[in-house]
C-alpha cells in the first residue's frame, strides 16, 4: 500500500510541476519540443539529409519565400546523408554515434565517415570553431530527445537576459515538494512510521496549513517579461523577444503544443535564422518538422530533412560496441574504393558543419 501511495504521490509532484509549466511556459521549457511524448527507450536513431545552398546577394531576394511553404522547391542542394544514433543508456549524459553515407538509402557499402561523441552536450559547450554546428546539434537534441540543454546553453551564453529554469524556480515550492518527496521515501521504507511522521503537505497546525496552501498556489516558475502570448494570422503564438547590447533574439512557438515556428538570433553582425515547416509524425508517436531550414548570414542555407526516426530499449550492443562495428565496415569500404559510385563529398564548409 505504501509503495502505491509513493508512486501516486510522485506522479502528483510531476503533474503539479508540469501543469504550472503548461499554463505559462518558460523560455528554457519551450525548447523541449513539448508536443512530443516523453522518451521511454534508451536509444534513438535518426536518419537525416542535410543539404547546403550557397547563393549570391542578387539571388537572395525571394529565395527564402520560395523555400518555405513550397512542396517541391526548385533549388539544387549538395546533400549529406547522416545516420545519428543517440544513446541515453547513461543517466547523466547523451552519447552520439554519427555515420555519413553517400546515398539516402544508407547502405553499408556507402559509409564513408564515422564519429563517436561520448558526451554530446559537453561537445556543444566546448565547440568554439563553428556556432552553426552548435546550433545544428542543439536543434537535433531538441527534436530527437526532447532535450533543451543545448539550446539553453548557447542562448544563455550569448544572451544575458535569457533565464534558465533553475534561475526562476520558486524556491519555496521547490523546498516544500522536496521535503514531501523525502517524507514519501521515509514511509515507503518504514510503513509503520506513517502515523508518527507529519506530512509536509498536511501539517497539523492551522498556520502551517495556510502557509502550505499559499505555497502550492505559487507558480513553479516566475513569468518572463520577454515572453508574450500574441495573435498572428488568426492563431495564438508564444512570442519571445530579447534585445541585449550585442545580441538580439526572436522566436515564435505555437500556443498549445509549443511547436517552434521560427527563430532569429543575431550575434554582432551575423544573423542566424531557423524556420520549421509542417510537423509530421514518425512511428506514430514522435514528430519532427518536415523541413528545418537554417540560414546563416545572407547567403548560406542548410535544409535539414528527417528521413526516419526510431526509439527503442537497447538490449543488444552498446554504443561503443556499435562504433567498433561500423568502423570495421568503414575500413572494408576504404579497401575497396571501386564500391563507391560517386566521389566522397569534400566541401570544407559542409564538413565543418558536422562533427
């Protein structure tokens, strides 16, 4: 009975926190891809095609409008085919195995590059060579893993006004729920003590009860002055606007599901823009935008298209073992260059865009 009560009460704590978040989102919480279900597996595989287009200033007028909302934009990109295997087998960090292929089928014979990243978030934080690369992997963490850490880090680093959840959390409510959690663990371990221990949510004195009631009415997070609910094109959106001395930030999310629609980040003289079009379901549960367009400056475009998504509980080889397996395949491919039907892409700008 105590175990059942413990489970139900922990669900209550989770529900209380998330109901507060759902009513009024936080800046960091918006980058969790809130329309997706929570992950239940410990391994996620995403297949992508990333295409690049460099244009001249004369071509830039109307170029973006021709891509957004177009079923088949008449633009020739140089494609890069990626398979990303994310491992959540370790509780405290995410590992990544990245595989590059010559064709979108991603057959063994067309594998031409592998990269193993033990801790993806640490890699993003330490990447000082390419901001757009940090942006790309933060996007992928958001959509593939419902993880806002990458975005939260790079935005808080460049925007002093961007606040993390831990900075705006109600400490009184956090403390109360933490004490209640410890109480539940105590009576779960020793059910006979329940009659002797006082529940932090149900104290005996009238004054203490009043204080608990007032605390539970508090929002879990303080509202941000940079976040507003607006009406645009007869729809409601959450709009984020931050203007700092050297940096400006704008983002638009749908009201109920918090889907990212567009984002603009200006750092000094460089502008980064992200546009997400037509969210679609993969595996009947998880969704990605049909197209993610990343614009860097005035003349560089990256089109990120999701080909497949799979989440599962891994009961086979761990990520390091899979890495060794794929490296053996790569070594065999390098011994037989005649297998390749086309030359390996060597565009330096595209290479630096990925790890």
